[in-house]
């Protein structure tokens, strides 16, 4: 503490430096996420501008998600870093109160998803269809292709979801050359014609009810595939949850502990000043009485 004599401090330097290092690392990560999100948002709108039509376009825009989460992390951790560096209890309180609120929201969200799992999955499926299926070829094809290729799936619930897309739907009024098809990322062998070059018509006519081409594509949906993947890898998911929650819990505990130490040091310093003032006052009165006796 800057206001205490050397060696006369109640503040634990280990707690302080753990907070400094931890918040600095997360501060840099937050700044990096914001920068990456800004770059992705700028590049996406430079190459293909698509206005946001509803709130889902914002919530599921990965560049906006990066900027939002990075900005929150940046603000919270810079409060923690400066608060620990300057031993500022106000900034430290903002730091650990914010972490506590986020931690409680995460727990509440997890409990709600667990209790209302069926409704949560149905709601998520409906939203994903609106965002990633209906708007495929307009804005969201890269993310959908990634999931379909990674999890060997097609559509959200199943391959028939692609009837919701204006380019792929199998209605007689659809003039698109992709009518009754599915994206190439649904195909089991998308580059069968030429290795390394995806054939966008490899899933042609698979939405036709009389087709015999279903063997060429994956028919299961991506939401069931992801749920099966999560269920099969619960130890890994648990480790990830702990890896996310533990630093937050540690930050809350260390931040609160550090504030208590700073306030304890202030109280100790105030008591010492009052004690020193009383001693000086007593010495002054004693010295004055002796001086009077010397005069007489």
C-alpha cells in the first residue's frame, strides 16, 4: 500500500499479482475479440451487404457476438486490472460484482435449459431454421456448411428443412436451378466429379418425394447430431464448463478478498494515525506542564 510504511501492510501481494496477471490476460483476449469481430463485420459487409431484418440476424451474427462478448470482457477486466494496480475498491467492486452477475446468469440459464430441455431444443430449432436455413445463400451459408460437414447432417431437424429455403424448395413455382436440391455440404461425397471441387448439384432432386437419390446425402438433422455429440462427450463438456466457470469464481473470490484487505489496511492506518495523534497530544501536554514548573 502506498500510504503505509514499508513492511506495515495487510494486503497480500500474491492476491494482487494473481489479479493483475489474470485480468491483464483476459483484457488482451477481450481486445482481440473486439478487433476480430470488427474486422469480420467490415469484411462481410464489404463483400456482401445484407441488412439486419430482425433480432435473430443480430444475435446469430458471429461478428457481432465476438464484438459483444469481447467488449464485455474488455470493460470488466480493465476495471479489475486498474483496480488491482491502483488498489481502487470502487473499480474492484465493479469487477467482481459484474463477474458474480454473469456467473449467476450462466447458472440460471443452465438450470432452465436442463429443466425445459424439450422446449429449449424446439425453440432453438425454430430460430436456427429462420436464421440459417431460410437465409442460406443470402448470408449464413458458411456457418451452416461448417456444421453439416462437421457433424455429417443436413438441415436443422432433417433434410426436409431445406424446403423452407427459397432457392431449394420443391414447389412447382420455384424457378431456381437448385429446386428440390440440398446444399453440397449435405452430400456424402460432394467432390465426386473432381477431387477438391465441390459439386453444388450433388444433392439435386433429393427433396423430391419420388426421388431415389437420398443415399447420396445425410438425412439426419444437425440439432440431433450436435445433441448426440454432446451426450457422447460429457466429460469434455464438463471440463469446458469448469474451465469457463472456475476463472470467474476465482476472480469473484480474489476480488472480494482484495477489497477486504484494502479496507482493513485503511482501518489499520486510520487507527494508527489516531493513536499517534493522541500520543503527540499527551506528550505536548506533559511538555507544557514541565515547562511551567521550570519557570517557577
